[in-house]
C-alpha cells in the first residue's frame, strides 16, 4: 500500500490551474467549427457586405461560462487563430477578443447566462469593441475599413447571437466548465 503523507501529490496538483477547468479538446473542436463556418459561410450569408462574426460568439460563450484564466487564454487563442485566417495583421483579433473576454468576464456575476437579451447585448458590445480596435488600426496603419459595414456586421452578429449562443449553451456540459477553486492562505 502507498503511504499517504503530507508530501504526497495528487495528479490534479500537477496540472496547471487554467488547463484543469475546461475540456480543451472540445474547445479546439468548437474553434475549428466556428472558424470553418466563418470562412465557409461568409460569402453566402453576407448582407450588403456585412458578415456575422461567428468566432466572436464563441469567444462570448467561452468568456461567459469558463473561469477567468481559462476564458482569457481561450479568447486570446481564438483571436490568434482568426488573425491567421484573415488579412488583418497578427494580433488585431487577439487583442480585441481579449478585451471582449475581459468585459464579458466582468459581467459573469450580474447577468443571466442563458437569457437571449444577455446574448444580444454582449454580442453587440463585443462587436463594437472589436470594431473599435479594427477602426483604430485602420486609422493608424491603414487600410481604412468602412465604419458602416462594421456597424451592420455588429448588428448582424448581435441578431444571430441568441440563436448561436442558445445552441452553445445547450452543449455547455461537453466543455465541463468548473469554477476556479478559491485559494486560501493558511497561517
């Protein structure tokens, strides 16, 4: 028999905290699907040049349900992956999705996560935050992007958000979201 003592470590103690509170394989499948849908459907569902940002909806889903560290890391990675698939310079979507995740995480305790109005408002604010980062980059480095197309895309994304986020909320158990354990200081 193995002796249990003060110095023995369990397997869960060896896993870094952000990696142990969400199923990352499921996360990467979601990222792959959302990026694939974003790329594949963008030409077919565009209305007047405005395309919905499905990856942003995945960022909001992750940030709404996951603990802070996992949500920030997951949102940043989704932004990097979208940067790789767009013509924007590396880091534009990573920065904007990080900001969206920080905003969404700050509202976790005060919003009802399953309500369609919550989904709509978070998607609208998240789209506007992303648009501000893209517009500022366009003003500083160019090329300039039409603010009206970004505005219509934000509205389009927000209108689709109750449907997409509602479906993702139904699959929330597959991600095994857990709240981060509280760390106490023992004296």
